[in-house]
C-alpha cells in the first residue's frame, strides 16, 4: 500500500513546493514594486525646480523630478503615433530657453492636428522623464516624420537638442494639446495577480495529487 502512495506523494510535494516558491517570490516582488512606486510618487510630489538649476539632468537621479521651464517653441516636432481615446499623436517639441534646447512633451492632438503650428513663448510645469518605450522592434520614423516611440536620445539627435524631456502637466498659454502627465498608472504592477495565480495552482496541484493517491489506494494489488 505504501509503495502505491510514493509516486503521487512525491509528485504532490515537489509540485506544490515549486508553485508555492513561485507565489512567495511574486509576493516579494509585490513589496519591492510598491516601494518603487512609493518612491516615484514621493519624488513627483516634491516642489518643482527651474530646469535651468539642473545643468546636466541625469536619467536615473532626475527621473520623475518636477520642473518648470519657460522658453520658445521653435515649431520643430517629433509627433509620436499613439491612442488616447482615439488615434492621434503625442507632440514632442523643441523648446529654446536661451542657451539651451530641450525636448518637451506637450501632450495629445488628434490626427488632423499633426501639422498645426505650435510656436511662441510658453511656460511649462512638468516632469523630467526618459521613457523606456523603444526596443529592437520599434520601427524607424517614417518619411513624413511620424515616430512610434518616445526615444529621447534619438529624438534629441534628430532635433539637435539635449537628451532631456520635460513631460508637461501645464502649458501656458494653451497650444491646443491635451497634456498627458507622467503618473504611476502606466507602470505595471501585476505581482499580486501572479501570486494569487501561483497559490491557486498549488492548491489545485495538491487536490489532484490527493485524488491520484486515493485512486492508487482504491486500485488495490494486481492479480
């Protein structure tokens, strides 16, 4: 009888152990991600500082830092194809502040507003950001100047600016865009869902192993 239970017992213990380890790992990842999100939210809630007081913004140390900047929109843009309640573009524009040229994300415009003029002096309150949207599968910009990801280094090279992007929360005066501020909602945090999935699979595995053991006991010795 004991011999018939060895296999289902072994399979049950090993399988449940592996699934529980995966579930606990996701719980640890959940705590780590919540800490990261808390740090980001705390940084974004800080008082904004003038961009000119940060001569060389760092993509790690200064990511999510609130800033203010005033300058002249030159009309040079890199529109990024996107969808936000409908097809359109995120307008990445060049802002000249005197000695500096930086990129500003002015927000969303519908498809038919891609080539509308956005020039003149503006004051922007926003957040420093280096989005990690581009990868090896991202297409090159089209011949008619349509981009498919906010690739700050490449956009800066194409438009002759510093590799610095200010994502606007407010633009004054209005330039006809709908701002899309940085927030943590865009940062995935599915670890709780994954943890629950692994724990449910462990429970299911245990139930199946018990049933297999029961069947082995009921089978009895072979004639």
